[in-house]
């Protein structure tokens, strides 16, 4: 097998032939595409010819992004959306009907949980949450279910699951499996090769990589992607804009180097935190003895839990390089304190439902440099213990 970084680097570096021999694909900023004859229009409308008609469902810049993600994930096809939530809602709503049951791993992305507990519930679809590390529990829950929603590693708790084993369980039960691969990216995890049916991303994170786009994408077999494009994209309408697709193509160029650099920096900082006397626990898959089979490396988002007596508020207010902010996957380092999420009054509250520790801090390690970032964290922890 070729080295996955070499393979990905080749995919993101070059494009096919472009107008005027440009080295970068153009932003095709148009809403519609015209036809030069009645017959050309008829053939397209009758499904005999394939070409863009209207940018809600097909646009060349968006298609270039979709093709690149499909290649990276080893998929036959991909369909892009206006956000990661657009991809998640399409993947789920496109496959369930009233009376169905969905099984999801616990501690999934907060707004996915809220979607399941509000919108899906309103349409009569029930969701049961399982411990993704307990294959027996997963097997029992999957009996009679329609869809298995996986995230690995999970949000906040950063639990790395055995995706191959989970996919095999779903297949044995005749349940469609979907995974959110935003954390690992196709560089560190190739879920389709591990047997998962559909892989999706918040492209707002590592795929974009520069904190300037909100986008999503789903990849998989052509027979599964076509109805999502035809129904979910066309009728729910959460389409990706050509300019955002162009920014994503630009961001993807450096995905392999960013993942390597940020992953290494984060692992070093996680090790330093794990050895710090103020720290109770670091949730980073790279700190265990081994990664689950199928996870080839570790990204730069992890969670640290502090001992009692460490003021998270003082810690946050003492940070000078890390900024306080949601999202992740960009060039900048970010922190989110768990106490704010746990005490959020709105329901449903995933942080409470999944038992997130109020003494936890989620960190995203960017590209500022390990020494700079560690000095910032160490000083802030000192200030928080004083
Ligand atoms: C951010 C995120 C999403 C949602 O993506 P948006 O682009 O913000 O809609 C989904 N899954 C995970 C794991 C995320 O971190």
C-alpha cells in the first residue's frame, strides 16, 4: 500500500486541465447554465445528458471540491453541503422514515445530538445512544435499527473507537452506517475501507483549515450519494457556494502538511499536560499504548481535565496565544471551557447528557509553534492555581 500521505499529497496538489491552462480552477460564480438548443435542453432534462443546469444542485467549482474529497476518501462519489450540519441532516434524513430507530455513539457532536432530540423526534424517529467501545451493547442496540451514526473519535471525550468492528456489526445487522470523520480526516482514517457505508465531514474544520469557510461533504458509493444529491441537496437546498468551494480547494492543498505538523505539536503538548501536577486526565488517543486498528495517526483536538482547585475562568483569562472560541481545524489555537457548556441553561444539553466534566478544557492546537503554545498554557495554568 502506498503511504497515505504521499497519496493524499498528490491528490491535493494537482487538478485536471483548466480553462486557459490556469493552474487553479476558476470560481464559476453563476446561478444558471444556458443551453444552445431545444434538443440540448431536452436531453439534459430527460436525464440523457449530464451537465450543470442550476448551481443549487451542480456547479463546476463545487464539483471539483467533491471530486477531491471522493478521491481522498477512496469513494466513488461525494456531495457537498453548506455546512457540516447540512451534511449530517441530509445523511440521516435521507435514510430514515417515521417509526425508524437510529443508533448513535454517545458524546457525538452537540448539534447532531440536538438535531436527533428535536427534529428527528418530531418526525417520529427515535435515537438510542450506545457506548461505542462496548461491541456487545452496540450489537444489541443495532437489532431492528435503520441507521448507525458513528463519530470516532467522539466529540469532547475524544474516544477513539474500533471503526472496522463497528462497521462489521452494522453490516451484520443490515443497518446503514454513517461516520463523522472530521477529526481524523482521510489522512488518519479511511472509514469506507474499514467497511462504513457513508463518511461525512464538517469541512469547516481541517479540510478547509483556515477558519474562513463553513461547509460539509458526504462521500460513499455512487448509489448512496445520488439520492442524497437528488433529494436532500435539491429539496432541502443547503448547497455549497462556488466561492466557498474554491476556498476549500485552496485549503486542501496543505491538508497533509497541516495534519502532520498540528498533530505532532498537539501530541507533544498533550504529553506535557499529562505530566503536569494540576492535570487529572488528558483525553488524547495518542497517549494510550496503541491506536485502534484503522486510526493511522492523531489530529490536534483533545481535552484536558484539571484537578479540583484549578480555576478554569482564570486559566482562560490568562491565555495569550490560545483564543477562546468554538470550532477547530484552522491555523489558530483555540480553547473551550467545559463548565460553560455544562451550565448552559438551554435543553437539550448534550454536555449534561453525556456527563462532560465541568473541569475540562478542550484545546485545538494550531500552527503557532509548540514551544510558544506550551509557554502560554503553562503560564495560564500557574495563574489558575494561584
Ligand atoms: C463542527 C462539527 C460539525 C458541524 O459542522 P458545521 O460545519 O459547523 O455545520 C460536525 N461534526 C463535528 C465533529 C464537528 O466538530
